[in-house]
DNA sequence: CAGCCTAAAGGCAGTCACTGCCACAAAGAT
DNA sequence: ATCTTTGTGGCAGTGACTGCCTTTAGGCTG
C-alpha cells in the first residue's frame, strides 16, 4: 500500500479522477441506472476489472473523494481534546476552506447525483456509517461510556447526512457548509428541543392504550 | 393491497413467518453469505420468485417484522403533540410490552444475525433511513424549520441504531429497550455534552493549521 | 542501462441477487 | 358453478461483482 508520492500512486490517482469524471458525465447524461460499469470502463478506456479494483462498487464511482482517506487522522487528533461535534466542525471548516473552485464544483456535482439516486444515497449512508464505527473506536477507548459514544457518533453522522439531504432537496442554493453548521448547532442543543414550538412536557408517559395495537420493535 | 383480515392475508403472513423461520435457521447454521435465496426457497417449499415478491431482498428475510408496517400510524399520531424523542419512546415501550415471549426471542435472533453480518446491518440502516424520511415529512409539514426536522429525525434514528449496535456488540445480555432508553436520554441532553468528561469550551475555534493538509469534504 | 522482481492491469469464466413476462391456479364475487 | 381478479410458479435474462491466471509495467539492483 503506497501513499502520497511515487509515480504509481500519482498515476492511479489521475486515473481515478479521469474515470470518475467520465462516470459523472455518463450518469448525468443518461441516468445512473441506465449506465453499466462496462460502459463507463469503455468510455474511460480502462478494463471493467480495473474499475472494480479502484472503486469497489458502482456507487463509489460517485461517492469517492480523494481526500476522504486523509481526513480521519485530523479528526482523530482533535477527538483527544475536543468533543465530537467540535472536532468534526473544525475539520470540515478547514477542508472547505482548502478546496479549490474546481473541487467545490465537482463536490456539488457529486452531491446532486447522490441525492438524485436512492441507490447512491444508500451507499453514502453506509459509507458514513463505517466512518462512524471508526470514530466510535477512537472515542470509547479514551472515555468511559461505550454506549454514549456509539449514540453520539451515530447521531452526529446521521444529523450531518440529514442536513446534506435537506440541502440537496431544497435546491442546493446555499453552500453546503452552512447547512452542516446549522445541523451541528441543532445537535448540540439536543434533539428534543426545537427552537420554536417550545414545550414543557419532557417525560409524561401516557396517551392511547388504543394504540397498543400499533407495535413496532426496533427498526 | 389488503390489510389485516381476509384469508389471503392470513395465508401470506403465515407463509412469510414460515419462510423467515426457515431462513433464520439456514443463516445461523451455515452463515448468511453461504446460503442462496434459492436454497431458502427450496427449504421452505416456495418458489424463489415468491420469496422476492414477499420480501424484496435477501436481507429483508432477516429484517422483516410483521408489526413494522402498523407502527407508523401511532408514531405519526403522537408527533402532533409530542417531540420526536417522546413519540418514539412511547411507541417503543408500548411495542415491547405487547410482545410475547416468542416474539421477543425471535427479535433477538434476528438482531444477532443482523449485527453479525455487515450486509444485513447495512440494509437495516437503509431501512431505518427510509423510515426517517417518512417521519421528516410528517414533522416538517406541521412545523417551521425543515432542516431542523431533517437533522433531528436523522440523529434520532442514527442514535437508536447506534444503541442497538452497541447492545449487540456487548453481548446482548440486557434487554434492548434499556439501551435504547439510555440512547434517547443522551440525545435529549445534546450530542456535545458527555455525562462524565465535562468541559466548558463550546465553541473555541483554533488548533492546528498544520492539519490543513487533512482535508475532507462531506462524506 | 540491462535485467530482475514485484505489483498492478487486463481478460475470462462464473456466481448470484434481482427483474419482466407469461402461463396457471386459487380466492372472492355474481 | 362460472367469472373475474389477484397472487404464484417457471423461464430467461441482466448486470454487478469475484477468483484466477496471464501479461504488462514500475521500480530497484548490479
């Protein structure tokens, strides 16, 4: 596993960018589902087998981000002294500021495709979930309560994804980071409390017994 | 689309239960990945095509819960007057109390399989996510802030899933509902604040510029 | 610079989840 | 009993993904 430099590494990264660009073109043009991996491979002049080696799955052609891999370390570093929300916020802010115009445009392109396509959005959720699991490992090893770490990180990741979806559904007009910032604020305040619509009952039990019929288990 | 009664409906539900039981047996015995849909179908004496019609996907053979479908209404009803956390908590409590011994055992069986198998866990995440989207629709139509609804519901669902995973990873010894209750408490308190490890900095900016290299975008 | 070695790319064949289509059977209405 | 409707079974196909093996090319050594 090589890393940053080396001709091989550069060649691979270049290839991945070319392939992703090609894929985004085709997906935008004809729809994600209507394009097969083989077509992308042909258009990008690579063997299908190679696409699979690079990206693993079809969805990753859209989801993949060059900088994702290197983002874990900074987060991990900050988690030692900061709570999860602040850690994520700082790293995200730094990332967005470091992005070029071209990268930002590419990101929006990808996000639009993601949220226009349930299959890709699903894959993104999974991807984020894997990241969450990673973070849980970091936190709970240096802290007391395991369950609390699980819940906090999962809620955090879920909340951010929710913000991104909302951003996408509402036209993607403002910068994504604004939505994410607002999401983080909501999470800090606590899920129960809404800004408007304030109420005082935080724990009265009853309501219908007639609804006893409506069971649910976990999901 | 029929509902509760009618002989056809009963027959279908019975068949689904039989098929799910068969599937769980096989999956536990030989591992989820090593069992094909066709084998499940044969063992349960149904056509593969029928399994797909009933369950849609292989993962749903494990995830499916008879009562899931009827659970949305009670939640929706409570969301009018309660905040999301209280609504979910009440419905979940009611559901668990209404469960028979046999149903509870089956639930644990399913959960063990789910969390022993990344593919199924992924599908569960997606399933939960779809439910979250539903809830967002209910809330944001009767409330002011769209984004807040997205974030809250997503965080809520994410947090519950986190609790369940933790419960599973830590041996599944206590009742699931206990873990979920604790998760809900964490969410109410706000993601930033941990119970122990209290700190006072909720918004100081800096830290490394050296970490500017570590970018990340969104996912 | 030649030649070796290791790692990556291409090609092939196969598996399996999932789908559309059509013929058939059984539930429910007349 | 007959008609209609709705669900079921079988068939053939698609396409994502994998293991395996061959070939190519980077990267290092003398």
